[in-house]
C-alpha cells in the first residue's frame, strides 16, 4: 500500500488483477510469478503501446532464461563494491519513478556519478519523453570526462 507507484496506477492496476494483496502473494512465489502475470498486461509505453506483452519472445525469455533469479542476484555488484566503478556514470530518474531515491544514493556512492531527477516524468521516461531524455543524456555523451569529480 505504501509503494509510490501505487498512487500513480491505483485506478488502472486493479482492473488488471494487480492489487497490493496480489503483489504480496506473488512476491512470496518469486519474481517469475510477477513476470508471468505481467504477460497479460498491455504494453504501456512506446511504439507497441496497447499491444500484448505475451509474445513468443517473452515466453522464451521466461522459459529459457534465469531472468527471475537474475532480477534479485547482484552478481558480485554489492554496495561495498560500488566505489570501484570509476568511469563516469549518469543516473537519470523521473521524479515520479518509484526508484527516484536511487539517484542521490548512487551520486554519493559512485566516485564519478552525476545523478539527476527529471521533473514531471516516471520510471520509463525514455519511452514517454525521448526528447527530454536526450536533453539530459546528450551533454554527458559529448563529454563524459567532464563528469569526473575533481575532489
């Protein structure tokens, strides 16, 4: 009930069978259950908006890979090891993203990170507002060395 995204989607998600109770039950079953259920939810953004997620490619992903397990496996990239990431990193998060608090955290944890919170967009703002995304990422791509801290 306290998930930030719930406020944004609470009118639509119950119609798709997604409720806080469903999340609690699915979480107990694992990420695979959440991914399986997501197959019936129409694509929300991008060129395939309104289309089905339940494609042969999606089914192959669920059947033939370890995507569910990989979702929660840090593969050695732990909080302690974040300081080892030396190349410049740009972290862009929408102010309506449930993950927006990650940007200031990474900005402090990574030695050469520049974290930005982008106004009036959500988690998938690359798909929702590609022009706005490019306004933020283009300067970084033109001069990544300019984002290296001089402390």
